[in-house]
C-alpha cells in the first residue's frame, strides 16, 4: 500500500482528506506544521505528499523548497485556497508536481493523488539495490538473481529503509515508522516479527545479504561474512 504525508493544519479538513484517500487504498500520515513534516519525512519513505501552503509555521512552499534543495524528490501536490495564476506558477516553480485549489471535489483529489503516486521520486532509483538484492517497489517483490519473492507492505518499506542506507545503521524507531507510518499503532513485537519473516525470505531466495542487529543502535543489511 502506498503511503503519503498530508500536511494540513485544518483538523476537520485533514480528517476528511485522509478518510477519502484511505478509502481509495492510500495510507495517510497527518501533520499540521512544516517542521513536523520535515521530521516525518526523515523517518518514513513516503511515496507522495499533499501540502497545504498556509501552515502555522510558514508558507508550505518554504518546506517544499527546502526538500528540493536537499535533493528529496518526493512527489508533491499543493493544496491551497490561493488560485491566482502567479500562485500556481510559484508553486510549480518551487518544485510541486501538481496543484489543486480549494474548494475541491474529493474524487478529483483522489484521482490526482493516484496520478502523483505513479511518479517516482526524482532522487530515488526505480529499483533500489544492495549487494545481490534488488527491490521492485511497484510490485512489492524482492529479487536475488533469478529468484524472487513477494513482500508484504510493511516488509517492503522496511527493506527499502535498509537497502537505501547501503549497510549503514537504521534505528529501530525509523524502521517502525517506515513499516507502519506515524499514524498506525504498532505492537511491541511487530518489527521483530517482520524482521523474522524477512530473514526467512532472504534465505528462501538464496541471498548472501543478512539483516544484522547492531546492538544498542539499530539494524543494517550487510553481506554474510561466511558467504563465498
């Protein structure tokens, strides 16, 4: 399931948007400030974001420009009451992929969000790889040579978090956020169960990569030192 970040400070509107998107099979995390959005994006690999321009801590375009300057290419739909031509141009030039003015029809927002999710983030490879592993996010499949295996949504997001770090440590909290987002309640052992299943799947497809526990720090994916 795709997961997006909704940055909207109007609580009731945010709830309505989230309800509409979740009804279309899109998971949603909600934050109401640009600072909270930046923190969320640092923890979760979102496939897109819906951004309100009028936020309590500044213009949403400032957040978007900061993301683009950091080479974070997460696809972005700007949602705003500002519908003048120069506002739309300003938003697109700041790095937005689409622009929808309030008020809007929920059906159009859902359609535009689905279209947004079909656009890969500019800074991310289409098939992230590490060692003998390749991930196909579109089909939720993990490959090793000629072997492949399907991944559950949370498993895919956890593997993406590990693979994109290329052997560096990913904190446990980051992995939980990647797998289940910021809005979902996570049981204490959910990550351990997911890691157990992923290790079994790595063995099933004959990968030399393993998920290792770096005690006190988190986890990393690294090549098995015993592999030939």
